[in-house]
């Protein structure tokens, strides 16, 4: 059995849990180690299972808690050298384990597939985690879905997928023009429409559940994101939150 949970998801912090009966990995730590452990405990998830932390890129909402998690849980932190060097010094972990995008990393009974994506960071990566014959993807912070994203998406049974902004809300919102351009660019974030198209055209036949992730507080609402996906009826659609851990999905 696999169990997955979005410990945090949003521009204020991201952290995703993927575990089996005996071991687990975390993807990103954009909230403090203390918050990670507290939110896991609220969902009945044991921190003693965690064997590694993987970092997607150096932005604070994905990495600011990495040192705290490393210290509290005494686990290795997997990060590319470019990402490590691109991070603020106070966020860099003490004993990083560097990988090269495209590497397959074995953590206990998990295989973690690493690959490049489009985002405005030093060497942004996403991850697909395989346990036995099940695959879970963590695909956020994607300006435009490249072939890597599409290929790995087709293999997923469950997925954390960015649905960052509603295009009309972004256009008419309070962000300055340069920031609107950044969000909507090919190295920014996925809109609800882009996420819908990606799932409609590239979801694999085994996909069971999608957690809509990294929703913007200013340029999206959970209701708008869910409404846009309502015609996708071959798999479950669930929400994540910036304020609390999501439900734990088991399969």
C-alpha cells in the first residue's frame, strides 16, 4: 500500500509525503521542520519512516525548511549541485547528496526518477516515485509542460499537479505587470486551463487520483480550480491547502 499527502502546498510553502508501510520520502520542505512534523502527526503519519528529502529547486517556498528537516530527522537531502549553489546560504543543507537530472535514485524500496522541468530556477527538477508497480508524481512550478513532464505523467497512478492560477484573475488582479508576465511565462506556473489540457491529453490509463497543488492565494480559488476540472471523470480530483495537510490518500 502507498499513502500520499500534501503536507503543505502553496506559495508560502510546499512539502509532499509519499510512503509505504515501513518507509517514506519527502519532496520539498518549504515550511519549517517543526511544522512538517506537526502536520504529519495530525494526519497520523510517522516521521520515523522518512528516509530522505528531495528538493525540486532553490526557491524559499520549496527549500526554506530543508535544514530543519535534515537536522530533526537525520536524513539525507538530495539536491542538484546547481540548486544547492543557487540557494541562499542560510538555506543550504550541511551534507547534501547531489544528483544529476535524469538520475534514478534508490531509497529502500522506492525508486525516485528525477527530471528537468521548465521553471525560473537554477536547475529545476520534478520527481516520479515508484514503489513496486505504483507511481506517484510531484509536478509543480512548471511554466510549460515539456516532454519530460508529459512522459512521466503518463506513468503515474497518483499525482500532485500544479494548478496555480486562473487566467482572468491573474490578468485583472493586483500583481504588477512584470510579475503577471513571470507567472504566465513558459518558466512560471501552470494555469487551471493548462493543467486541464495536460490531464486531458496526457494522463495515463492507470491514473487514479490528482491533487491540485500550489494554488495561488491571489490569482486562484479552490472552487475555480475544481470547476475547471469537473469534466475529467476518469480519476479523482482532490485539493491541497497552504494552511494544513491534505487528506491522506491510500491505494
